C-alpha cells in the first residue's frame, strides 16, 4: 500500500511525467514507425539526382573501359609492330651471315685444295703411293697403310691367305726407299739364327757369344716376316726388343738397328697368350682378301700384259718426286713438333677408348702404349697431308690400329663417324642459348637496368654459332673438302664416310641456324630495348625452358 500511494501521488502531481508501462511501450512503437516512414518522401524527392549521378558513373566506366580497350589494342598493335621489326632485322642479319659463309666457303675450299696440291711432302706421298700400287689391284688401302707405317716408324701386320701380294708390298717399299731388305718365312722349328744371323766362329774362339748380323734382320731397313706367329720363345725375346726399341743385344753389347718398318704376315691370329705382346707390336693391322669378282677381268688383263706381280714402276718417276729414306726417317719427329692435336680430337680419342673398353662386347682393350702411338700416328698422317692440325677425319685411320679381332675395325669406324656426325658440342650450345635468354629477359624486365652484360653474352654466342655455321656450310656445300683431300683414305672409304656423315651433319646445320637466329634475336632485342613480351612472343620455347629453370631455382 505504501508503493501504491506513492505511485498515485506522483501520477496526480505530474501526470505528464509518469506513464503506465503499456502507454510507454505504445509511444516507443509509434516513434519507431515514424522514424522508419519519414525518410521515404525525402528519398523520393532526391531520386532524380541520384539516378543522374549513377548514369554519369556508368558512362564514365564505359568510357574508361573503351579507353582501356583502345589502349590495349594500341599496345597489342605496338607489340606486333615491334615483333615484326625485330623479326625482320634478325632475318636480314641471318641472310647476311649465310652469304658471308658462302664467300668464306669458296675462299677456304680453294685455299685448302691449293695447300694440299702444292705441299711438297703431300705431293711426294701421293707419287710414292701411286708407284707402290702400280700393277696391283684392290691394294690401295694396304699400300697407304704400309707407307704410313714407314713414315711413323711403326710396323704393319697383314692377315690373309697366301698369294695376296703381302710380301710384294714389303719388297716394293724397300725398292722405293732404296733400303736393305730382309725376308724370311718362319715355322715352328725356326731357330734364332734364321733371323739374327749365325754365331761367329771367331768370336767363339775368343770366348765371345756374338752373331754375324750382316744381311740379317738386325741390319735391314725394311723386312718381311711371313707366318710371324710361328715364332717360338727363343726368337720372341730378341724380336720384341728389336721391334719396339730398335735395339738388338749381340753378346754383351746392345746395338741400335736401322729398321724402318717390318711387315708381318699371317694366315691367322695368334692363339697363345705368349704371342699377345708380339701382336701388340704391330700398330697397324689389315685383313687382306683376294681380288673380288668385279676385279677378276682387270686381273686377267694385267696377267696377260705381264704387269701382274711386276716390281714397283720406276719409269717416269723422278726420284725427287717420291719419298726417300731420309724423308721416312725424319717424318715422325718433324710431325710431333709441328702438328697440333685439337681439343675435338682429344675428346674423340678419350671417348673412343672408354667406349671400346666399357661398352663393346667383348671389350676391346687399348694399352697405354698403343694409345700414345695412335696419337703420334695421327700427327704423322696430318703432317704428310700438308696440315698443321690433326683432323677428326684422320681418326678414321684408327680402325686399322685399335681392333683386336675381326669386326673390331668396323666398331671403331662406326664410333668415329657417329662422333663426327652427332657433334656433342651442340648440346652445350643449346644450354648456352637458354642461359643467354634468361640474362636478356631479366635485363629487359627491369626498367633502367644495365644491359651491357647480357648484350656481351648474346654477342659472344652469336660469334660462336656463326663460326660453327661457317664450318658446317664449308663442309657440306663443298662436299667435305678436308675428307676428300686426305692422301690416306681410298676413294671407296671416302665415299662411304660421306654417305654416313652427310645426313647427320645436315641436321646439325639446321640446329645451328635455329640457335643462331635465336641468339641474333636476343642481341637485337637488347639493342632495340624491346619489351619482355616481345621476347616471349618471338622465343616461346626458350621462355618455357627459362621458366622451368627459374621454378627449380626457386
């Protein structure tokens, strides 16, 4: 009741202040409704102004979109023009390079042909080979190998049946160089006296064990030993030292022998291990076959005319135009001093030995001594051909030096031809192009960046590829002038090599031209300050490779 009275008094004294809870709720509700309804007329009153503003915004957005589209179109047109201009510059420069390569090709081919035809030693080598081959059929390779062995101070092994002119070749060599000749046929019962001379009777009287060597192998300049693998242990020891060191032990004294070249002959390969050392003494080995069916008609004509089996022709040959004993004795030392072995040849030799010993089945063993002698043999071949550097084509001669069994020569030949044709250096060039693209892209992507380093890299790459392109053009367009000028390869060997190499080298030339065009593109992009987008559009494949490398590095 006290609460009721207070409430009543307050309501009576200030009726406008105190309201019931129901009235208070109604008042709040009305206020809310009023506040929500009142702005509506104002909004409707300002609607035209808002709509106009919205329309102006929309028009502005359309204008901006159109302007952006026009700008984009203009940018695309500008980029397209930049691509066309840059592409035209590269095409022009590439055509100029091809024309320059053609001029260089003609000059180089003429100079090379002139050099080989006028080099004194090369002239005499050719004349000597022609004289040795006179009256013989299908023996060009054997003649050249015997002449090369004599110039290099090495020995030649001829494997083949009797009656194939093996002894005739050695006899002709002694006639040409005017040297003392020794010839002997060995059997299983041969004794050292047959090769090295009989014991001196007067020496025995004086308690000296010496031989009378005059007219025997220790005093010969050129020798031919038939059935050489019939040599027994009593002969082998002295023979090995004589062949390799050119020394002969006569009693208590060791004498230097004048032997220039020994031609060994056999119907079969050695079977016992004790003969392996003797087999290794012959740096050059060649299988000799009887005259082919296609050559029998010519052989018949030679026999009927009396030329078959005749001695080396000396008529019509001036002694000054052929090789003499002095030439053959000094050629090896002169070649080692004058002829360089390029890196490409070194890489081929190293790879060849690894391939023969690790990847061939059965493995082809190459001793260190044989490897060193092969290098000197190539120097002699190049020197006698009038060259200052060993050529990769000279390595074709190694098919006659590195084989151990029948068929090995073809494996060596195949490796050399594949190595020449594949050109592993182009793989490194591909990587260099990708690296140069990355440097160029980075330089063009940064505003105000220094492009001198990237430009130098691109120009270096252009120079290297340009030189390689000129070499390939010279080789292909002139039909392998260096290979054809070799005095050591027969016409059939040259033709077979070209048939194998030419398709591979044509593919290499196309690859080099593609990379050269790319390198020129990089160079021109840097010179014209092209955008990265232009570079990406012109070289999309290199850009993908560049992105892959960047992702890996990240």
